[in-house]
DNA sequence: TCTTTACATGAAAACGATTACATTAAATTA
DNA sequence: TAATTTAATGTAATCGTTTTCATGTAAAGA
């Protein structure tokens, strides 16, 4: 079925070298030859075998996308963005996750050493020593998407977790006029979680509000964790008026808790989240949260990576920080 | 950095053929040689170049996953399931969508003709003539996931849309005791949509309820379409008591309409959906819907495909239908 | 007309693995 | 002991493409 370059060469009455040159737009071949080759290729439906091509050129137009998990719309949007750019540039997207027992390092090593991919987009909540070492002696172009810029030897894109959390906390204090604000953090080995917590704390301090340590509870970024943490907070003798969860999933956990404790959001307590996942807009009342442009982020990462893959000389690494956007919802009342 | 088989052969003092045999567990090589090769390979961190291997063996352990769109948790769970099985079997997942201008056929041709993937999982709402033809003369193992089994020359997995919709409609009639049930269908070139509508109609007829054509409105599987269709239904002089939307997204559109028209679900009208997407459980009241085990479906598809890719002799094609599960929610009251 | 230059194309090597076939050495049989 | 079989390994071809280098031809210059 599939025809090879040799057969095409025979049909055209030229050598395989000329075919290759014609298809790759080498200026050496004459217009007539090029036309003849192209029309014959189209007629016979010839498509170069990408495996063979990648094999000999040592370049692959496959991008390896390494994520901590393949679950939820967050990562879906990331894949979507990457795929969009890949498609437009005739690249391919290979997904991989460190779910189950697999470590991020393992996934990266796999991609790096087997010649399949020509570049890597690494989304990771934290870069540990093993991964850091791998990236350092990595020969493959890599773009790191992370909650914090803590690696300089790659292009990187970070979400502005700190300023997002800061501005949301500040909004609750100065627009909504609340001071009793609790925080459910993400796991504290997660850079996003750390940055968001820092933003929350600094906003409190800058507004002259003492930080109540009891009101900072570590969660795990799941609805279940949010449920547990919010239950703990709401059963305290002195309970907060607002719960700022470090992501929307945990904020949803707060809604579940409210139902269980027979409390009303936003009357009995207010809730804020982070991420603006799809479900957030359908919560009743709508969740106040921060929108993270994850689709655009995926597109940006793929764009930078492809540029890097096509360039031989290495310009300085790009480090981009993308801002979040405050999405006001009914989950926080203005204080009367 | 990356070492080749030649260098490894030199280090071991054997030929590349022996290395290859040792690594592929050929019974011909002695235990001692095999051990020597394996330990040296581990020491030097040798990993066979998969490109070269695939190139020469004409087999690829990359699976191409073709989807109509890369968006929403539905497809995310599909990818998740496929990835899980791929990882366990040392396969890779390459995603591709027919979003934007790209047709499904284009995506398939690309995968088929370029030698990159060794098998295809094709998720498509309908198989048109072009795709049908492609699949027929396809040399690559393919598993089709579709709303309806309408192609016999491949392994296939179908969601039991008909029985799901039938049982849900029957449940509304016989358990919830409603007879005035409207339906917002999906686009009618979509097999899932067609099967679901058929299930709805047949359930009505089998229960002796006349089908009201005005109460069947074609939607587009989006919240916006669900909004438009439900608005239309609710503004009729004789309006339905229950709206059965062909998917959860459109059901969410019904919730939005309710808010806009200042109506209360389930008091003023009831809603049912199909898919059981993540957001459905957080709707207030919880959406009554049908759970589609999409993650398991992805796993199943990948499992079958990998079996097929490893087998030379072609056994009969498998055709699997997976059932849906009724998820009762507060969105439909029992009729007093 | 002869040499030089430029240009278009062809011949052949290369990439890293697998594998059919050849070869060698050891073991078995006569 | 010589002949034959068997087991383990080596040699070399192969896959489809790109690319270096060589070749031949036409145009330009002397």
C-alpha cells in the first residue's frame, strides 16, 4: 500500500536523492524536476516514512508531554493547547504521566533516551534533585511548566500563583471587608501550593491582619481533602468567615461540608478557590476563584518548544510568568 | 550521552547480533553471555533506540488515539484509560484530534501512512464513507470506539446508548411516574445521539405513551445548545414535566435556563442527562444521569489493540458493548 | 576552442537496530 | 579417529530516508 522513496524515484526516473531534495525544497533542484516529483508524489500518494526520516536526521517532530497525572480538565486543557500548536506545525503529541508507581524522572528518562521524541514539555509541581540532574545533562529541548521558577537551564513557564493568591486575599479583605480568612493549602511539597500559601499570608500581613496558624490547614488538592479540612475549620470554637482553598477541587469539598453541616454558603461562611475549573461555574452559588489560562499555557509551551527544536543555536532561555484572573462569584458576600 | 549497540558490543567483546539476541531473550545465547550483556547494558545505561528498532522491525509500540475533540473530562478519561494500559505494557500513547479544520480521515491517514504508530484507537461518533474505506484497506490494527456498531472489519467497542436511554426513560415513567417527557437530542449525524433518541422513543411507545414531536428538539451537545433547547421547550403552551437531555452538558444548559426563567428544578420541571460527567454530581440538585465507564472503556480498547498488535494471525474481530449505569439524582422528584 | 565555473543530479554511505545466513567449536555418533 | 550434528556466535544485508561527495553537463570566460 504505502510506497517508498525508491519506487517513487523509479517512477520519476530520477534518483532517491533528487526526490528527497525536491520534497525538502532544496534550491538545487530545477523547477521542472521539483514539479514532476511533487505531482507524481501526490498521484501515488507518497508520504515519507517519518520513522526512517527521524532515524537518519536524529530529529523527531514528536513532542513528549510529561504530566504528574492524566486526570481532570486541567490536564485536558493542557493537552488541548499543546495538540493545537503541534497540529498547526505538523508535530505530534505523545502523552505520558507519572501516575501509579512511575516517577517523573522515569518518564523523562524514557523520552530522552529512546529517540522517539524531539522535545519535552514537563509539567511538574516540583523539581526534585533527580529530575534537576536529568534536565541539566539533557540534550533534548525542554520546556518546564511549573508553579515556581526554580530551574534556569530550560525554558520555563510558571503560573503566577503568588500574585493570584495575594490579590484574591486582598480582594476578600478590602472589597468584601472580611478579616477572618482561613486557608486550606495544597500538599506542601507542591510549589503551586507553597506559592499560593505565601500569597495568602503576605496579603494578610500587608493588611495588618495577624496570621492565625490554626486557620491554615494542609490539604491534598482533592475534594475529599477539602471536605476534611473545611470540617476541621468549621468545627473550631473560633471559626473563620471565609475559607480560601488552594484549588477548586478542595473548594468543592467545602461545598460538600456545608451541605453536611447544614450550613449555607455564602451566608454562614464564604469560599474561594483557585484554578477556575469547569465545574466551578455551576456550583451554587458560583465559586469565587482565580482563572488559570491553562489552554493558552499549553499553546505557549508548545510554541516555545517548537521554536527551540528548530533552532540550532541556543538563545537565552525564556522564562514566562502567566497571570491569573480573578473570577468573582456568589460564594463570598460583601460584609454588611 | 546515549550509547549505541555497537559501543555496547565493543565493551562486551561480542557482536551486535549477540547483544540484540541477549536483550530480546533469544534462547540461543548462553546464560553467561546474556548475563554479561545485561549487566554491562545496565552499567552503561544502554537503552535501545526505539526509532531504529521500529524502523527495522516495521512494528511500533506507539498507539495512535484519534478523537473527535480534545476537550472535556470525557476524552480525558479515555486518554487516561489508554495511557494506563499502554504504560503497563511499555507502549506509548500519541493523541490526535480532528478539531479545527482537520477531518477524522486526515488524522487516520496521517497515522496509517507515516509508520509512526503500530495501531490505532479511533473514537468517533460516526463512520463516514471516507473513513469506512480507509479502515477497510487499512493494514494497521484498529479498535473503533463508537456509539453504534456499524463497522465489522475492526475490533469495536460501543457504548450501549440505546439501552441506557431506554432504561432511563422507563425509570422516569415507571418509578418517577411522569409521562410528559421531552428530549433534547444531540446532533443527528452523531450515532450516540441517534441511539439515545431511539431508546427514548421506544421506551415511550412500549409504555403506551404517544410521542410528541414538538417535545423532541435537536441540540448540539453543548451547554449553550441545551440552554436554547430547554428555553424553547419551557416556553411552549403545553410544556413537559421532565427534560431528558442527550448528554450532561445540555442538561447543565437546562439548569442555566431554570435560573434564568426563575424556575426551580426539580419542582417546576425535572432534568435527566447522559454521561455522568464530573460536574454533574455538584449540580444542585444532583443530576439524574447515566454513567458511562469511559476510563474502563479506554483501558479495554488499549488492551484489545495491544493483543491484536502482538498477534500475527488475525482471530475474529471482537465487538464489545459496554452498559451504562443509572445514577439517580435529586433532579427528578417522584410524582406525588 | 579550451579551460573554468556553476549547476543539477547520481552514487553511495550513514543512521541503529534486527535477522538470515555463514562460520566456528564442541559434542555426538559411527 | 573421522564424520556428523548441534549449539553459540559472528558477518553482513536490510529497512527508508538524508546527505556527503563525486560526476557530468552546460554556461561563461579566456
